C-alpha cells in the first residue's frame, strides 16, 4: 500500500477590487513612473525623479532579496518612464525578449527601424521623426500626438517601443 505525502497548503491571495487599488499617478515632467518586480523586497510601481538610476529604485523598493542575482542587472542603468524592471533570482535564465535593449527608442530610431514596427510605413515614420525633432518624446504616450497614430496603433506599439 502506497501512502501519499501531504501536499503543501496554498494560501490564495486576496482579490483586489478596483476601488481598493491605489490611485493612478499623475504625469509630472520632473518624475518618471517605473515598475520593479521579481526578487525584490517590495515589488510595485514607483514614482522616481527624472534621471534616477536603478540602484535608487532598488533602495526605494526595500532592496534586493538574498536570492537576487545582481550579476544579471546593471544597477547603474538610467531609468526610463513606463519601464518595467525584472530582478532575476540566482540561477534563473532570463530570455532576451524581456530585454529592454530590444525595444525601439522612438527618440533615436531612424526611419528604416521605425518601419519595422507594425502599422508604421514611410509616411508615419517621417511624421514621428518630424514630431520628435520639434519636441522630443517624454513618454511612450506622447506618440499619440503624431498625426496618424491613434489609440489602437499606440496600444499595438507600446510593448515594442520605449523613450530614452
């Protein structure tokens, strides 16, 4: 007769209703909003002064956990508005698709690179470049100010682009 070992008891997380969620953080040009998750003491969304580095965000989020692999992160990296930082654990293999370096910076990409984005042809690429030459993008949402970029296009582009 075989005996089963007892299964560990799982404790469900409490559901958060919309009314219990924290209020949205308003845009302020002197501050950026970034998310940090993974092996960090207090994962979440934080408002940081413009020009902050990852080490300041780590400190604000309570520091790295003992199992954090600090060799896989650049603590001196400048933070970018709307960025999501993932802190891996020791031995964890991160995929290159999670890498911010693969995101296209709409403030520096040339027309050819912009045209690799879905819904961006030569005319829209030229419009993006003309807009940023007059007014550099401060956030990804600023892209909606460019003629021909609507909400649907912006939502499609959001996971593929960044502003640095």
